[in-house]
């Protein structure tokens, strides 16, 4: 099944290369990486181009993770029925890797949170419910999207462990350690991609979310 894992990672990576925010920016004659935080993900698109652009970017990035998992399921549901959901995880992880590290953008992509959200919804929707609540409450209370994203990644992993031990993750019990390991990679990637945000949070210099309908189109110097 090693080849199947590689195939799913590759499928995810290729789909992850579709950078919704970058493409949306190019359609509006800007390189989103030259504005705001310099990130190509949903949050920076939201800040720079407004709510519509942010929503489109989020949906596009979440959707590509869900699509990669659907393809993995279609390819392997009959051959590996007890492992297909693990293979879906690899497809979702590949999407995050492609989104975060697109080779054609010199490996400078997004932070993978929207992709992870799409993965959660497709993999096991109950995981997404508490994660959404944690994100909304955190951002509403602090206006720090980065803090909400970090807490969501931790919330996801804690829930994954709990639901896995309760038998709610639909894989062969012998594959659970690998499910936990792949889940840990999602969480570690999310936190690592927010490492600069963590430093700013600790020093009190992190930017709070404040977005107008049209965004703040201010190019970096």
C-alpha cells in the first residue's frame, strides 16, 4: 500500500498547486504576495481584497482538499476498503503541502488552514464542528486570526485522538497509529507556518483582523 500513499500525496500536491488567492489576485492585476503579510492564503486575500475575495479564496482552497480526498476515495475504496480513509488523509495532506509549498511560486504559498478546513469536513465532519466554534470564538474575542488558526489545529488533533480511541475513525484499528501520525503532521505544519505569527503574538505586535468590504490594497515596500 506504500505506492497508494505516494499516489494520494501526489494527487493532493498537484491539486494544492491551484492557488486560489494568487489566481484571484492575478485576475485583478496584482500579485497578492506583494501585499499585506505577503502570504497567498485566504486571510491575506481577505485583508487585501475584501470579504468577497477572501470567501472565494477560502472556498477554493478548502474545495481542492475535498476534491483530492474524493479522488483518493474513488481510486481506492474497493481495493483498500478498511484503509481508504487513511489514504484520504494522505491526499488531504498532499493538498496542504502543495498549497504551502508550490514549486512554481518558489515554494512560497499559503499556510494551509483553509485546506485543512476542507480536509476536516470531508474526513470526519464532527471534527469540524468544535474546530469552527473554537475559531469563531477566538477570533471574535481577540481578533487574531492566527491564534484562532493555531488553536484549531490543536483542537483538531486532540479530537482526532479522542474519536480514534472511541472507535469513530473509520479505519482498521491497526492503522490508527498511522492516522495519528499523519494528523500530527497537519498540526505541526499549521503551527510551523504560523511561527512568525507566534513570535508577534508573544511580543504583542500581531496584526488584528480588520477588513473593509473592498480590502486594504496597500503594496509592501
